[in-house]
C-alpha cells in the first residue's frame, strides 16, 4: 500500500497535478489518494484530477492542458499573452471542441469551437506544452466576437496587431477567410 509520502513524490514529479493518466501509469493507490482528498491534504479538482496546493507552477497557464487537454488558450488570455491587450480577465479563456466539467480553480471559461486548429500553436511553459492561438487568430477572434467582448479591448487588439513588428498579413487573410471575418479584416488593414 502506498503512503501519503509516496503519493506526494508523484505530485512533485508532475508539478502538483495528478491526472488519470499519471495515476494509472504509476499505479497510484486511488483509495489512499481519495483519503488524502477527503482529509483536505490534496484537492480533487474534477473527476480524477488532483492538485496539491503546495506546488504552484510559475505560470498557471501550464496547468490548463492538464485540466482541459484539448483546450486552446484563446480570447482575453491569448490577447494578454501576445501583448495585444493589457486587459486581465478574471478567468482563463479556452476554446474546446466539446464542453467539459471544470474544477472551481483555476477559474476557466470555455468557448465551444468548431475550428480549433486554425492558428493554434504549441508554446512551452514550465516544461508543459500549452496550445495558444497566435496573434493572427487572436485578431480574427476579436473581430468575430466583437459584440461579446469589451469594445476597448477589441480596438486595442486591432491597434496592437497592426503595429506589431511580427504581424503576418498573409496568414491573417487566410485565417480571416476560415473564421468568416474577411470583410472586417480587409476594412481594418486598408
């Protein structure tokens, strides 16, 4: 039987989070893990995802793929990451193919998307691959959801994208076609 001490070593190995995958691969005793959660020693974030609060990653973005494996960082969170906006949302925004059950922490807002692949790029954060929409996709999403987003943030994203030294107008046009915002993009880049 595994002790709490043994299980804490796995938490340290996996940056404070154990998912079903790590639990199964390492043959971690679920009964012991559930006892630890019941005592409040670790947190059950959602079904079969446990978090030990004593290990907090340097960047919380690195937690997101472990909680929502198919999610892609989008909207306000991606805008801030790419310095397209300085607006800080109270929640992380993730595009997902299907809605999933979420833990109470970290605060996450899901956005169902049928076009997940357009502009999703892998970024290495705290030794974890986090998929995040690139700046061209961010601009398309800002225009696509402008009626749902803060108007000042949409304007800021447009301005910052257009003045960025690394913007890619060919890529922007391609993404604008695939996200149905070509007319809006052509209007702001002309």
